C-alpha cells in the first residue's frame, strides 16, 4: 500500500511532535508555548499542562491580529507580530516564563520568528 507524500509528511511531523512532547511539559510556573503552523495561518497557545488549560492564545485569523495591518498569517513578518501580541497577552495574564514547543516543525522561518519576537517582547523562553 502506497502512502501519498502529504500523508508521509504528516506522519513524520506527528512522530517529531511526540518526541518533543516527551521532554517539554508546561507547568504553573512555566507554561508551554505551542506553535501550530499551516500554509495559510499560524496559531500560538500558552498552555498549562498540569491542568490542561489554555491561558493565552493568538491566531493570525482573529480580528485583533488583522487590525494590526496583516492580511496573511503565512509570512515571517506576520509571525513576528503574532509573537509580540502573544507576549503582550501573556504578560497581562501574569506569565513571565514559557517553555517553547515547536510542534514538530523545524526551528526556522516562522517558528523561529515567533520565538525571537516573544523573547524581544520580554518573555523568558
């Protein structure tokens, strides 16, 4: 049985995600910053894994993000802006440190831009 290319990529990313999640856990003091990246958008969440609750979330599809002047969430500039917005919201929620969960994606491009923007905005990653 032949598995198509897209399915292979998805299986590979799921395996990488599981490997990352073995070591990366969010706590009350240091929640997990999870990244989801698609070809058209980006979603970021700060999650407390001890309770299983999302503390802060940002999506490039939401109105508050698009009002900042970005129409597409598929660019490095949009990822940088999303990271800054997430850091602002996390700061107001009382989060000062996070553990970065790249979600099985390589640490470059939009994923790297998010991490750098969050660090610049004052969160300890």
